[in-house]
């Protein structure tokens, strides 16, 4: 602290009163001696001094009881600061500061996406649908309509068959150049089965692997609502899970994953999900249709974030799927 506001008290010096010497004329008849007169004079002088000293003390006490107040800022009571110098508040407690609670991650806001699916279903009252939308990055929003309802799979089974065949190749049980019961080898049939949905290649590959073994492989992979023989059924949930794992690279080797995704981007039936996305956006999908069933399952590589869209329908068709694809794509582009 700089210079104190309160100055030390000055040393008090006795204030001596003027002493008037009183002349006493002795009278013979009073019988007072010179010594007695001197004693009286001394006593009177002391009384005057004590009285004057007490008066001085009262005057000093009165001056300190009423300190002078000035209007100028006191540099003694406020710490001196220089420009750009931070003034720190004095610490008043030795306890550690309270820790703010950690921010909780925000939950995905999927309500608006679910509303889009609900509105679309209301606009198509004559059909039966199994739908899953899953955002692969970003907020990971999702929505669905009857995701576990089982449908006739049609050619969607070829996705699961491709996984099984590539697995046998990686294990050395098959080779891409192995011959089949059709005039194409294993590698050729894998491509034709996906790109043009060749049924003969699908049946030949299934016969080579064994349909019972194929069923076991599908179930072992966790796709519990998908069966190939003796019936051919699947659900939107199983197909969406397949596509999510395929895109993540956890279903098969990196090379096999890239090959299969490339075939899906080249597949020739583009009137459903691909027709509803923005121009120039890559779509890797596989369709399946038979009698009253029309399905499409896709990974959409959207500039604002990839997502999966699976639409299984009965008594509907590609136009309705394209309409839903357009609505979802518009939402994802917001």
C-alpha cells in the first residue's frame, strides 16, 4: 500500500500558560513568613499549569474526533493500477472452486425426420411398408416404419449371398475364376448378380455355396429376420444393418467391400431411391421386385452426410419410393 491516509500523532508538548507573578506585601499583623508566601505562590502556579494542560488535551481530542473529508480520490485506500493491469480480487476462501457439471451430449433430434415418414405413409394409404432411415454421421438421426416386419425379399437376398461368397473366397474355399453351372465364373456372376440382378447367376452361386449353409451364415452374422430357404424373407431393419456394416467395412475385407459397393453404384435400376436424390449424388443400392413387392435399399453419399435408406413395399412401387427418397434427401440437405 502507498502512503497511509492517517499521519502519526505529533508529540505533545505542554502548553504553558502565562504565569502572572502576584506581589504579596507582607503585613506584620498577619504573621506570615516569607517561606509560607513562597509555598502559596508555587501551589497556585501548579494549578494554573495543570488547568492549561488539560485544556490543550481537550482541543487535540476534538480535532481528531472530526476528521477532515476531502472529495478527491484517495490513492491510499485503493490499490494503484497501471494501464492494462488486471486487478485481482482478494481470495476470501481456501476451498476449491466449484466445478461446473460436464455438458451432456445432445440427443439426436429425429422427430422431424420421423414426421416425414409418417406424412409419406399417410399419403400412400394403399401400401404396406417397412422403412428405415439412418444417418451414418453427423447427428446420427434415424426414423422408421415397421422396421421388423418381414417381407418377401425378392432380389435383396443377393446382397447377403454376395457377403457369403466373398467370405468363402477369402477362406480359400472358392476362387473368382471357378466355373459355375452357368456360362460365367464366380467373379462374373458376382458382378452380374448385383449390376443387372441376374437371377441365373444368383441361383448358381447359391447352389455352389449350399442353401442350408447360406442360411446358417446369414443367421450367424446377426441378420435374424432374414431367411433364404425354404422361404425368402427379410426386414428393413436387417437390410439397413447390412448396409451400415458394409459401409463401415466390418462385413468383409476392404477389397471385397469396395468391389461390392462399386457394383451397387453401377446397378441399372434407378427409378426408385436414386431418382429422388439430388443430381450428381452417388447412390449405391440394390433393388428387388416380384409380383406385389417392390424394394430398394441404398447408401446415399450426400454432400452434407451419408445415410442409409431402405424401403420395402407391398402393393406400391418405385414412384412412391422415389417420392419418399426425395423428401428424405431434402431434409438431409437442410
